[in-house]
């Protein structure tokens, strides 16, 4: 499909009219004045690994999420790995995982020597389908990892009831959903452990890699604090196999300055999502639904049967988009051995074929939203 003359002119003559997928510099400008003096103090003190800024952030995060213990680590993937260890999951065990998620969810299962059992997802939420999970259950399944994908809470009432019936451990992957709530309670606080990622582009992003594990169990928290630091019960005394999963001081510092702004940033994401809803209504797109009365819109993912052509049209119009996720776990070469020939994942496959993530970021302007929507309307031949 040819670009309209108006879009060709805008994209070709004025780069300022292009729309990035995200712009993290806007968040930095909001905290720069307060963060720079602390960065100077950090370098003066040499608190580069763990240290006071990490401890302060851990306490603030625990208070924000309404849970007793928060343990800072070096990535969301590490958070999931440690959570499965303290849950007692290991070789011979199986773990239910949605097939439509980032691969790190499955990596953590493999890291502990367990087997991922891939499940299909719900049509409306893109989160794990408990009914499908029940069909894939066997006696070796010991845990379930619901993923709160795109910032949308999974059906935690259904997940927790299912887990209770079958005596399964629940580890929540809330990497994309910090601040999202299910029935008034923060996601990540329902299971034995909740895991968060602070990859820079997340709703709460670090200045590099960082993650968090939370738990209400004091004994488990003590073990997590030790495991991330080479499993030291005291200096140079190692009680089990440990890991160098420590959070850097600079990440705790940056996250500590961003956390007080998270709710206002989430409000802005919801307003941008609502603007997309209103401007894209009536087009041949499947728009994201708010299924459980809450959504923090880490991503605004539409679905189109003509996804690839639409994405190419947007690119030529100067608008960046993303694909989250075009290759589901059951189609990943590294996970092929865990998928039987007879197994099917129709909803996950449909999402993978049709998903398209539109630009949505803190500081995005109404003009930029309109540019994105106008390009989509032009593609589908609608007037503005």
C-alpha cells in the first residue's frame, strides 16, 4: 500500500514528526535534578554493589507493593530463577507456563532443572488460560507461573483456586506489571514469590539491568537475600550454591527516585491508552481490553490480520512499532523438545501472527498519538 502524500511529506521533510517507540530521556529529565547529587554521593562512597541506595529502594518497593519483603537483584530473569529455587522446584518437577510470553519465564524453569509445561492463553487478556492448564496437568507438575502480560493482571482468583486444588506453588511473573492490581491488591503479592523486571523500558525502569523478588515469608526472604550474594550466611561462609545476582547501587538509586513518580506515570499511560481506544474504534483492529478492571499498559498491543503490511506502512511513515511476541515459546527451537506433536496453542498462535505494539511512553504527546492513529486510518483507507 502506498503512503498518502501527507504522510510521505511529514516523514520525509520533518524528522520531528516521526514517532519513536519509546523515549526514556523524558523520564530522566524528570528526576535529573534530584538524582545527580545522589549519584555524586554514591561515587564518593563507593557503594556500587548493594549498599544504602539499594536497601532504601527495597524498603520503598515493599511499602509500595504492600508486602513484607523485597529483595533487589540484577534482572527479572534472576528474580524468577531465585524464586523457583526457594520454592523447592528442581529436576523431575514440571512447571505450568504460558506459551505466549518472553522466553525468560521458561529459562528460569530450565535453570533449576525442571520442565516447562506450555499452556495456551485467554483470548481477551493474553494471560495463562487456567482451563487449558488443567488439561495439561499431571502428577509431576509442582508449580505455575502466571505472567501479567503487557501490564494486564492474570486471573489471580482462578490461578490461586487452581493452585490450591492441586497443591501447586504460585510464582508470579510481574515483569511488565508493577503497580497493576487484581481485586485491589498489587500483582506479584499473591503467590509465594512475585518477580519484577526493571529493564530500562519497563514502566519502572533502571539505568541498566535490575529486578526484584518479593515475598511475605520471612524465612524465604532471608534465603533470597543470601542466594543473591553467593549464599553467604556470614562473610565468606557459604551455606549452599549461591549466585552473583546483586543489584548495583546505581540501579537502586535511580529506581528509588523513579518509584514516587510511578503512579502518575501509570495514569499517563492509561490516558494514552484511552486516547488510542477512542481514535482507533471502528477500524479492523482488535484493541486491548481491560479484563480485570486494571491495566498499567506497559505495552499497547493491537492485533491485525494484516499485521506485517501495517507495520511496514507505519515504518515508512516514520512511526516505530514493536512485536511482542511474534514467536511463542512452543515455536522456539530451544524449547521444541518440550512440545508434543499433538499439542496445539491456537490463541497464542493467533496473537503471535497478529500482534503489533504501538508507541506508548511517559511524555508522549497528543500530537504523537494522533500521528500514529492517522497513519493507521490511512492504511485502512479511513478518513481522519
